[in-house]
């Protein structure tokens, strides 16, 4: 079981770093595509070995030790952000990244009633976030002067929820796995939204699928709003929301949470259409990025096929655990990215799909650590 957990964590970690691998080693060393894949597989093997050792070490910690190690890791991340971001992420002359600059420019455009897609970042790039990410970071921009300060809020919430519902050993393993993902750590410390917002979306979806979360409107309303905004943060997160809406419809259940998920989907759809209109259509930068036209067509052709396959799976499954079913199947959305093996630096976009398998990793870790995790218990995650 340790090897299976390590392989899954290593795959998610390595795919998340595909762009970093390309820019740090591939492009700078002039590697051809087969050589790039060799570097990718070698790094994946190193991660597998490292995670096996790390899980073995964590198992030997007591719950008390693991809890304080998790808290210590969270504190280090927050202190690291507070030190690194103002010095290397926020300045518009460093060239260390402009995702935070894009969000700030778009937020200011909303204040000025200008088209947020008329901006160029300090690196001369067109802005790429959709309106959901802009609105999500808007209050933080107003209060703190930069939307990047949403990142420590998301990471703090992730650790607090983890320690509330999971064993401390599980939280520590997942925290370390996220931290050693260079791309995610880099994006977090420099104020980007490409990894932290999909994490927020995944946590929101799992909350809406779990029966442990109250069906009170005062609880569901914030979750719907946060999920709707996070879903409309990037083009690849939109597909996640489409998938979860189709999932609850295919399962054929009705409840306040099903209605909440549909409302979340409506918010995401509305903001995506608004982003499409303001940015200039499906051929605009937020919807194309660095992906050339041929690959975009291939990916787009696979989307309905993969969705139809998933609906068939969801309707036929006999499993009762709602979170289990979704976590086992939703990561299959990554198959829509098969054409991107020709442009491997873009495979990091699959991270928002792969992270949907988080509950299965948690269940395997929990079994390995011989703990009971009520958060994903099949008896408690049915949508009534």
C-alpha cells in the first residue's frame, strides 16, 4: 500500500511541475522531447522513493508529534510567504512571476469600471485569469493591496480543516507532498493562483458532497459562492465544475446540497460566459494560453467523449460513498489532456483534475496509519 500511495503522490507532484521541468531543464538545456520525458520519469522515480521513505518515517510519529509537525509546517509556509512575497513576488521589476500582477490589475479595472482584459502585466503578458479568480481575490486586494494574500488564507484553511477532520499523520504527509511540489510552492510563495485556487475548489466540492457538512443555508451559501468563483478561475477549473454538476445529476439524487452544487455551476457558467465576452471570444488568451490551435481542437474533441464516459460510469456504479465515487472517477478528466503529451510542459494543468482524487489518497493513508477518518466514511458521505 505504501508504494501505491507514493506512486500516486509522485505522479501528481511530477505532473504539477511539468512547466517548471521544461523551463528549468528542458528549454535551458535544449532537451528534445524524448530527453524531456526521461528527465520527467527520472524525477518521478526520485519522488516515489522519497515519498515511501517519508511515509515510513511519519508512521513512526505519534499523533501528538504529527500534529505539531503539521502546525510547524504550516507556520513555516506562512512565514515564508510573508517574507518572500513582498520581496520577490510583489515587486514589478523582479521578473519572478506576474500571476499576482494580473489579478491586481484586473481587480483595479473592476474598481475603475474598465475591461479587466485590456491590461498587460509588467512582463508584457496578457492577463489570463477568468473573472471568478479576480472576484475571489478582490476583497483581499482592497484590504491588503494585493490579491496574492489570499494564498495564506487558503493554505491556513486547508491545514485547519485537515487537522479538524483527519489524523495528524495524514495531514503531515499531504502537507509535505504539497510543499515539495516545486511548482505549487513557487506559485504559492510568489502569489499565483494556478495551484491554490484549484485546491480551494476541490475542498469546497468535497464539503458539498459530504453529509458531515450542515445543509443550513448559512453554510451552503458561502460554499456555493466560493465554489462558483473558484470554478471560474481558469479554463481547466471550469471543466471540474461541469463534471461535479453532471455527477450529481447522473446519480439521480435530490437534496439541498444537490441544488447547491447546481447553483455553484450556474455561477461558474455565468462568470465564464462573461469572461468569454470581455476577453474577446474563445480564441482569446485566457482560453488558449500557450496551446496551439491543433492541440486545442484535439483536447476540445476529447472533452465530450470523456464526459459521456464518466456519466456512464456514474450511472452504473453500485458504490454508496458519494465522495468515494467522485474521487475515484473525476481524475479521469485528465484523459482530455492526452494530446498535450506533444507539449509536455502544459501537462501541469491536469493538477486541478488529479487533486480531485485526494479523498482516495486520504483513505489509503488512513488505512496505512490504522486510524479512522470520518471525513470520508462511506456511511456518512451519502447525499441524502
